[in-house]
C-alpha cells in the first residue's frame, strides 16, 4: 500500500461532507436563516478532520519528506499551490467562525458572509482534492524509495493512532439521514 492511499481514502469523507454543506446551503437561501449549530459542526469538521488530521499528514509528513527531495518545477509548483490552498481553507474556517458570531449578534451581514464562506469551501475542496488525487499524490511517490514509502506509511499510521475519524464518519452519517 502506498502511503498516499490513506490520504486519497480520507478525501472520500471530505467529499461527502462538502456535499452535505452544499445541500444545507440550498436550504438556507430561501428562509434566510441558518442553524448556528450547523456552523459549529462545519468549523469542527474542517478545522479538526480536514486540517489537523488530514492536512497534518500531508504537510507534516508528505510535504516535509518532499521538501528534502529535488522536485520537478511542476511538482514544486503544485506543492506550493496545495500549501496555499490549505492556508486559504484555514483562514476561511476562522472567518466562518467569526461570521457565525456576527450572525448570532443579529447583524444582517452575518448570514451573507456565512453563505459566501461556505461557498468558498464548497468550491475549494473538490478542486483541491482533484489536484491532489489526480496530479500530485501518486507522482510524488516516485521521489521516494520503497523503504522511504514504508517509513512514511508507518508515520501516517502512527499519526492516525492519536486521532480517530469515527466521530466524523458518524456526524456525516447522521447529517445524511
């Protein structure tokens, strides 16, 4: 098993969640109201699962390993883009959390901002995931020997011991029903 297969599999859960966010956004437009707890769930998912758990492995293990290699110009560019997209997602989630507070304070711009930020995440993640899955992850493995790939896989497995995605699988299953 290639280490990036773990990351690719995690993308499927993120895609399911993004689909649910998109569906919820369609419900918000008509009544012009949002359940604040939904935003709490969205912030938690993207901050904890997508960023700390998933991007944590990408940046802290895969990208760190790649930074020790001589990458092609194309791969170097893509890795930089991916890192910038992670930073953009973090900023968007922080702004979403702030906009929830604005909304709860009764300020009209809160809902508008929430919808724009949710839309930014819904647009970002499918494109980001496709870039990683189809253009970066598998080619990036060619920079590593079999032994280095095995060591990386073990690092991913050890990283996952400190975190479980079961909570987020349950949250998504609950929202889907």
